[in-house]
C-alpha cells in the first residue's frame, strides 16, 4: 500500500469514528452482520468463531479484529522509504495505555491469562479525548482472530469484558489489554504520562499544515 493511500484510508476511518453518535450498549466484536474488519460493533454475537463482549461499548462504533498482536509492526511503502508502524496506527489510533500500569489511564487492566474481567478508566479521561477504544490480545493458545479493538461509549468509565467462542472455535487467556484514542490528549492531563501521536498521525498533521501554508501563500 502506498503511503498516501494509507493516510487517506486513515482519514476516512477517523471521520467515520468521529461522526458516530454516542450510544451506550453491550456490544460484540465481531458480531452478527459485522462483515470484514474493520467493521462496527454489534448487539448480537457472531454465528461462529471468536469474539469479545464489552459492556459500555458504543453501538455501531468501531470494531477491529485480526490475527497477531495489536502492536505488530506493519510495513507501509512509500516515498522516500518503507515505514514500519504498529498495526493500530494503520487504523488511525494512538496507544495511550497498555495493561493499566500505575499512573496511567487504564486503572484496572486484569492481564494474566483470564477470559473475562473489569475495565476502569481515569475518571477525568473524557475531558481530554474525543474517542476511546479498548484493545485485547489473547495469546498462548490456538485459534483466530486473537486481537480485537472495541470503541467505547463517550462518558463511560467502567464496565465488563469477556472473551467468547462459538464452536468449533476455542479460547485462550488474555495477554495484553490496551487503551487507544484517535488523537493526543488535550488540556491538562493531570500529570499523566501521555504518549505522543503515532508516526502516521504526525505525518497526517504535517500534510494538513503544509496545505494551510500553501493556501496562505496563494492568498
């Protein structure tokens, strides 16, 4: 995929996510009628295969499911050279927490070979991000898909999650739980350790800036 095409796909994905009306729900990813990944959260489980169930999800919000870990490096070719980025950046997301480390945003992660648990966010987090997404990777066993991303309902700061499978699929335990946004933290983040936007997000912002400079020069 050319770098320009990747940026265009990310922009379209972010626009879709930003334009989705908030609607709290218990959601499945993938679920009935989800189709290809990325798709949208569903109110019903799939007819077969593996899925995650999340309370406090956004109805019709983003649903991503894939093989391998969410931080697996992906090669994107384009001038002047091939760029290696984490998978989550290819769908327009920025990692802001992994496994609920102390002092960060995801205050209870529950990693450690479990198939269900609770999730809790920093109480002020929605004052600083427009959209948030939980990510899961289940390792140490067989079966696909083993990674999922589920969009959360705006304003929700806690809920439950569970990993499910419909025959002939099997289960294995949680290896990593993530929290993503589709942009950097804004305002005072109360001393939180906030990662910088990803490579592709920075590149996209740079292109927007160049476009504005050109317009000013023409004016």
